[in-house]
């Protein structure tokens, strides 16, 4: 009955143009269980059901505006979910329609989606992302112009992880302006959809996933439930929150069975294999890979190799070493391909084989190679960013040096001139002195710039980039000396958004500085602390165990709680939630260290906030 209602023209038009009122950022606590229940109950709007219905609507009689809005909607839905074989033909239809109706905006948007295919590059590649960035830089228009909105949605979907946060803020600002100006735009749904799959914080991810599902259910718009649960599940998976990750993997598999789509069922099973690997259920992996291979579905070669790789890991752990070694030899070239080389998968599998063959020395050395390979990849990534900044500064310095060399060359020539030209020589000398002064000023500015790249301009503490570099260095030291005397503390200000909403952003900045001052007053000279992002702070402690670290954290928490802030004669009571993580050999990288501290802090949040929790 609900699908039949979608076919009615009035409902379709309302879904495209109706604007609901909403909060732009998460202002309520939404649990994983709430989200899973909402996803499970949203089968009627699943993309497998509504996608074909919306496509069939294109064959009916529509006005130019209706057809334009409908095509944009379907193209964006398919694009954000990675269905290239579906959005490309629809983008070609949008371009034909744009030419017929002389709609320059539609033609511009269609060309954005067709550009990767025309240039024969992958639409998920860095090259395509850079082309979209160039388009954005060249666009001089209102932020809420349809071209601008479309570009920002694509950029968030394709942005590398390091740039996700800034891209998210841009779309959140767009939502704020749409609400303030009471605009009727179908891009509202597309912005919420992009945010639901891109938020790096789980609270916001759950918030936007719930908002997306409620919006879609109310207006009968298609959503990819498998993608939503997959993104949420991976958040928990990478943070080793196995129980929650398992809930997501189970529901993803249930949805795939419900949709009876062979491709979707394959990827749900592939996700479950990763879950079983985290749970160390190797017999379960073997059983599931057997089921995949007997299903009759032929995945792309990459994903077939993906399944075989995990099967080899399971064979190694269950004593089927010959099968594991045969698979390892067959997949060797694939695992060493340029796209996968950074993950050092051959070393990882080879180390497991050696360990299960009781060749412990080889296993130890191979695991050591594996970790150094992964660490060096992180270093290379960071070095590329540093080199890009250095190249920019070097260009400026080179220009100044060229000016100095030119001035000195002219000075040599003026030495041979007569007395009248001596006056010009003096002038040139003054010019040289000024140029050298500028060069010295530039060098001093370079030093200041280097310091600024390490400092957060709001709190004057170390910033996220510097903290990450130090954590990588500390983790490298730990790998060398294996001395568990380093503790990471993550601090998050409770209900920070409510402070901004109640007292304004200036009050929020005042609170950040207040908390930063308390932290700075209590850390030792040997400790490292800084603002990690938003309302989060990190402290790296040396030569402390978890008991002393907990006592240290409690001292900070109680100091913050017991010192209310007086802002414009308004007392603001601030509390924080704290997570504590001791570095340990089970960690694979500094990211695991951060994730453990984040998980402990999240437990403090779940237990009522204003607490300190040791991972």
C-alpha cells in the first residue's frame, strides 16, 4: 500500500520540496539499539524497493521542474551509495533533459557526475576528487546555489578522512541557513543523507542516521539500509567494540536476506567474515566462506581474493597449513598490488603461518616487518603533507632570493658608473637592504608559521596535527623498548553544545579556555597535552601506571566540576567525561591507542558522564 501511494504525483512532489524543521547538530542521546530498530522497521523505503519505483516514475508525464528534481534525487542517492552502473545512465538522461529544457544548472550538475567516466578515471579516485575541488574553487556563487550545494555534497562523500570534519561543517552550515531562510529545496534530504554516512563521531552518525530514516519514512524517499548499518558497524569494528559491531553485522546480514539480493548478500557475508575474524571465530569463517562459494554468486576478482585471504587466515589458525600456504602463494601478487601494498597483508598472513608452524622466531621477525611497514606508510603520508607545505613556503623564499640576486647583480654594474650614477647606486643599496630585511622578516615569519602549525589558536595548546605526530613517535618508541609506561587520557566536555545553545559560542570559547587552563596547570613538564578537536583534549603521560593516571584524571575532573565559570554574571557548571588507555603490545598503531581512550571516554558518557574510565 505504501509503495502504491508513492506513485501518486502529489506525494512525489511533496517529498521533493517539503522542508521539515530539525536540529542541525545532535542534541539528544540516541542509542545504537534505537537506530538498529529504526533501520529494521524501514524496509518499505529500502533502495531495493523504492529505487526501481522512482526510476519508473521518470517514464510518466512530468513537468520540466519535476523531472529535473527527480533525476537529481535518484542520481545523488545512487552516487552516494557507489552504484556507478546506475547513476551514470541517469546522469546522461539529466544532461539530455537539460539541453532540451535549456537548464544550465542541470547541465552543470550532470557534467559533474559524468566527468570521471569521460576522463576514464575512477569516480572514487583522488584525481576525480581534485577535479571537483577545482570546480568548487572556480565557482563564484551563493552558498545555497544548487551548483554549490551539489559540489559540497560530492566533496563530503569523496573527501579523504583527514578532511571529513571540515566538509561536514560546511554541510551543517548549509542546513542551518536552509532552516533560517525557510527554503524549499530537495537538497535538504541529500545533505542529511551525506552527513549520515560521513560523521566521524558515533553520536553524530547515529543522530543523522535517525534523522535520515525518519525524514525518508515521512516523505517516502529511498535509503540504502545496508550502507547505513555498514558505516555504523565499521565505526564500532575499527574501535574493537566487538559486541556492538556484531549487532550491526547481524542486522546487515538480516537485511540482505530480506532483500534477497545476491550482491548485497555477498557483501553482508564479507562484512560478517571480518566480524568473525575480530571474534577469532576461525571455524565460523571457514563455514561462511564455504557458504559464499556454494551460493553461485560470482563476485569481482578483488572481492573473491578478499574472501580467500580471510579463509587462508582461518586455515592457518585451524591447522590446515597446506591449504593456507597454497592460498598465500596464489594471492601473493594480488596482496602486493599497489592499492594494497600499504597494508602489508602478505607479511601479516606469513607471520600467522609461521606462528602456527611453531616457527616463533620467523613469526616474530615477520610481525616486526609488518608493523614497521604499516608505520612507515603513516610516516610517508605525513611527510607528503609536510612536503606540500614546505613547497609552498619554498616558492615564496625563492621569489625573494631571486629579487636579492637581481639587486646584487645590478649593484656590481653600478660600481662602474660615474658620479651621477652613484646616486642611483645608493638608491639600489637601500633597495637591497630593504629586500634583505624582508627576507629576514620572511624567515622569522616562517619560524612563526611553523610554531602556529603546532598550536591551536583558540586555547594556545598543541593542536591535533602536533598531537598525532607525537603519538606516532611515542608509539614507535614503545615498539622499540616495549616499556608500558605511557598513558593516554582523552577528555570530552559534557553537553558542550547545550552551553553554546544556551549562552552563545563566545561562552563556549570561554569554557574551552577555562578547561584548557585547568589542564595546563596540572600537567607536568614531561607531559604533552593539547586540543584534539571540538571539545576534546588529549594528555600523554610518561612514567605512570593506570592507577596513578586515574588519580591524575580524577584530579582534573574534580577541579573542573568544582570551579563553575562566571560568564556575564551567569554561572556555568562544567563537567567532563574522561577515558584512559595504557599503551600495550596488542595495539597495532597509535590509532588503536586513541581508539581505546575514545572507547573508555564513551563508556564514561554511557555511564552518566562526569566520570573517568580506564579501558
